[in-house]
């Protein structure tokens, strides 16, 4: 009898062991199968929906286009096709040195394609592996794309815009000059690409010529602002036969360190007389401290304006910046108050602008920017100190405007480089209040630029910190508790309950 019971127990144990072994294999197989299913789902989602399932929690939204760009894309007529082609193979990572220039560009272009509703496509191709793309994009060979490897081509309506990645950033010009190394101070990617698309879709509304050849400072940021206003920009070289083209909507003399020629004086005077628009900016620096600007002052004298051979010293502490007398604020004249929401503009090493000795009644001339009542005039002294010259303290004009009563020829004159120079914007970026004021000046003179009004803020570099309104500390704590504690406990409890219910079946 005992032998029979022992055999029966052994048989029962063997049955239980076999069943447990099968359940173990089943459990392990189920986990493996579940892992493979999750992996497969992730691959499928990444391939087909990867770009739609990414989220930008950075403070600056470095990987996302702003509402202004979205509204522009929505305004584009259906059927419009904007094609963006990177003339290189898309890198798997932008961490490597040779690809770091793309780290703020590639993710943003993905967002253009995502939110473009089929109007924007983005692709990448190596022109050495696919040379046919060159003739496909540029059948006439006008853009020399064979030399543009690593750059971007924006194509629409049979027209192109070629964008160098370097132009998507504001560069520290001082650092570049000293060390021959590009140091980015701001991210202009969205500003650059949206304006490039807009110029292709709408077409440039007007043309600006920037005079080149008077030892002027860099004009990259100036041209970028004008492009953003729908103006095509071209250099107008200083040559013996200097002539302002008939299609010139705006002529810009940007911070020259030498005087204009006699020929330029005659031609610029004639241009304004027939209704031309001119912007002149001249600051005070070591290279032009002794320049009298004889011909330039003859030209501006026709508009009742004179550039003085000294600089402004601001003695009112409430106007000074960092307690500097030559780096300060200036009041906006009443007639130009609507050009900016700010009450004061930033001026640095500014030259005083005074009324010309002889008044030309054909022009109405008014102040645009003014110092405090405590400002004085000074010249550069030893050890870069300012040496005050004779004269009482009082309000000094640092920007003026003149308009011909009959022909509507117009001139804005700035006695500081802060509104037009690369040096200034390399530090303060194109989102600076001075840039906004300058754009308003251009819009007032060239009405066709008014429709180009996409205000895209420049984004800071290395700003991938989490936005506090999207990823707060409390939210992070809750998510950690849920995923690290609550969910594991729930899964473990469910596993124990199921096991206990099934182990005796």
C-alpha cells in the first residue's frame, strides 16, 4: 500500500515539475516575445512617426519653429513646394567636431517639414555621390553649387537661395579676428531659413545697394536685416565711374572709415534729388578719429546735417551703461516714438550730429535720437581716455532724419555704428532693440518692405536647459516616482496574484 502511494506521489510531483517547467518556458518566451514586439513597434514608430513624436522642452525651443514661421507656412498657397536640400549626407550625430555646425539646423529643418503640411520637404545628398542633383537644382549653373558642398539649397518657384551653415549664427567678430576661430554667440537658423523661404515665395519687393570700398566695417548682419525686409542686397563698389543703379530702392553707406569721393558726392546728391532713399552710419573709432569727412559732410549738408569730429560723452548716470560715458542710452524723438516699444536706444562711441551751417529750405530736418541734457563733447585722449573739449553740456543729436519736401528724397543719418555694424550685432544679436528700430526706419522709407514683417527672435546658443513651465522639478519628481516605484509595484503585484491563482491549477 505504501509503495502504491509513493509511486502516486512521485507521478504527481513529476507532473507538477513538468508543468512548472512548461510555465517557466512559457513565461520566459512571453517576456522575450513581448520585448521583440516592443522593439518592433519602436522601430516602426521611429521610421514612420519619429519626427512627429519628438518634443522640444528647451527654454529657447531650439528644435522648434516659432508661431511666426508657422503662420507664414500656413499663408503659403496650397500647391507651393519648398524644397530644402542639404548638400551632404545627413550625419547620425552632430556631436563630432565637423558636424557641430549643424546641431541647431538639422532638428529645426525637421520641424519645418513636420509643420509645413506638405509644402516643405527636406533631404540630404552628397554631391560627389549624386552629381546630378546640381543640374537638377540649378540647370543654368548660376549658383556654382559644385563648390557649395556642406551647404543648404532652398528652392521654390524655379529660384534658389543658398545658405551657408555659418550664416545661421551670429559670430563674435572680435574672437574671429584674434584667433581665426568662429565663435557663435546666437542662433539665427530660423530667422535665416524663414526669410529665405519668404523671399522665394513672395519675391524680393525692392533692392538695396550697400557701398563697398570706403574701409567700412562688415555688412553681413546689415544685409541679413535687409533681406528679412524683402530687399535684395548688392554691393556697390567705389570706382571712378561710381553710379547709383536705376533700380536702387535704398542706398546704404555703412560705417566708412574714409571719406567718399567727389564722384560719389555728385552721384549721391543727384540720387536724393530724384527721390532716392539713403542711410548713413558713421561712428567714432581709432581708424577714423582724424577723418574730417569733407565730401560726406558736403553731401549731408544739402540735407542740413553735419557730422562732427568728436564723440559724445554722456554724463548722466541714468543714461550710462556700466558707468561708461561713451556707452549709453539715447532718447527717441517724439516723431519716431512709434518705431519702437522701447523708450531709449543703445549708442556707443557716437559722433554728434549738428545742423549744417547753411540751411537748405528744400529739406525738412529733425532729430531722431538725442542724449540727455548733461552730455558733452570729447575727443580720444591718451590711454583710450576721453578728453573733454570746450562747450557747455546739453542735448546732442546722435541720429537725424531729412526729407525733400517735393521729391521725397529721404536720409537717415546715425552717428553711431550700433544700428548697422557686424561688430555690434555679434554681441547683441539681431533681436536687439536697435535692430528693431533700424528695421522701422527702413520700412518708413521703403513702403514695400512693410509686408515683410516676420518677427523671429534670435535664439541663444547652448540653451538646451529644460523649460521650467514644461518640465518643473515637481513634475520630474512625480514622473520618477511613477516610473521607478509605482509601475514596478503594480506589475510585481499583478504577477504575484496571477501566479498564486494559477499555480494549483
